[in-house]
């Protein structure tokens, strides 16, 4: 479960991880209560997607008037389909250097993975691709502690400021303790900064392993504070296997492997998926119709790619579901369809006998992916 920044920073407090003083706002009236922060302050939209700064979701306020203005601007803002319902206001830091740090799981190695870089405050994927030598990666045996000597070597190899070595060791060790004791899948700090007040975690990206919920009394409350997107709520009610993603191409497929491949081929053509939606094997017309209803609740979807390879799933039933879900409707996005396998000929005939100007029938997966990305633009 991915947390909001303010939730991750509340966990920081439990592990003595230095971070800026802050104040959480749900509505503009909360500012009238007053707070003990010193200007300037940073007004930060709380959304579970990246790119909030570019979207105008992070502003600097140097006085009360600017704070009220920025809070009004950001509350209710839409960022990649996510509505800003909370704002974190925190004291601005005098940043001298910015670093990147994360702990996650490397399932292929069956070990924890620490990533450290002096290129903080940047897109770490771009750093890894363009300058891989700027990213230090250390595997940690789950049966062992985080070795301080290994950590010092990583700090040295990453060319972090040696004057702050002991402080860096301390805060990285505490973040690792949060990662382990907190049962996290991810703890990412970008940036981990050297400031005039010392080494501080200025951001927080934390994901919890909900399989460990029974070990943590606070997981229930954290979960309650995270709103469920309408699409996820709709999918849950319909019993569909659905995961919300950050893109804009809606994906429907049968079988997890095929859906994952569909996400990849959409990315190959320059698009990004809005979701993972697996209708499963043996899906009936009602299931397909329900899947399309789920995507209708997602405002971030701009086109839909339905990719079906029929085994026990019959393509004619899938086609019937598409017809039932779209008949008589003014579709708000194009639907690109690829049917192959069991009863594909019959399924394609059903679609052609019930034409809709926004339904596009293709022969191959690559063609469908390309058209779904083009239709998205």
C-alpha cells in the first residue's frame, strides 16, 4: 500500500528520522487555527503520483497571504487524475546538497536492495539510464544487519560529503530500520539533503506490505486515511482484478501474463497504462461489460486497449460483452480491440455486425498497441 508523503513522515517520527516541521491541511479553514512554522514554507499537494511540482502542486510561500493563496490554488487541484484533498505545509530548508536513497526488495536476488546517489532531487530512472555509475546499488542479506563499513564504502563511492559521514550513516541506518521493522516494500527519500540544520529527509515515498498488517496496529488507520479511487472501488464491487496506474491507456486483458505483456507493448509505442485489469480465464459477456464500466469511472483514461487471447475464454462472448456495454452509448474514448484464439472469427463478426465509430478492430497486438497510443493523443 502506497502512502501519502505526510503518512510516511509520520513514520519517520517513530524512528527519529530528521525531517522538516510540518502542518497538515484538509481545508482552508485549518489555517485559521494557526501553526508554529517559520516562513518561508513549502505548500505541497498530497497525491500518490509523481510530477506534482511540474503540475503546480508544490509552491513556496514567504508570508501568510501567499500561504492562503497557494493553499486555495492547490486544494481541489487535479494532478494526473488525482484530486488534491490534503496539503502538507512544511518549513522550507536551506539545502546545500541533495542525495537519493532508497531501500526496496530485489526478488530475483532474494535480498534487500539499497540504492544511493549524489544525484538527488532528480528522476532516478533517468540517472540510472544516462549515468549508471552515479547510482550505487548494495544488496543486503536479510539474515544480516546493515554493515556500517559497507555503508561507509557506499557513501564514499557515491561521492557524498564526507564531512557529514557519521550523520549520513545514522539517518540511513534509521531509514533501514523503518524499512525492516515497518514491514515496507519501499522506503525512498528524494532528496535526502544536507541542510543548514543537518542531514534531513525532505521527502517520503513509503509503501507498506499489507500482508504484515496483523503485526501493526497502525496499518488499519493508515489504510482508512487513503481514499480509494472510484475505479478501484467499482472494480472491487464487481470482483475484478484491478490495479490503478498512472498512465492514460485503459487496459483490459485475460490472464495476468497477457495483461503485463500488454502494458509493455503499450510502453514500447510511447504510451503508458492507466490500469491493470485482468478479466481472467473463461470470462463471460457480463464480465467484459463490467470491466468497461470500471474504466468509465476513471477520468485519466483517454483510450482503451482490449487484448484477448482465447483459450478457455471465448472471443465471441467477449465481443458480446463489448457490444452490450457500448450499444447506444456516445463513447468518450476509442476502444481498440485485438481478438485471437477460441471463437475469434465469431467474435470479430459480432463486432462488425454491430459497428461503432469509436471501436477499432485490429489484427495484431502491436497494431492495437500503436493505435491505442495514437488514439490517446
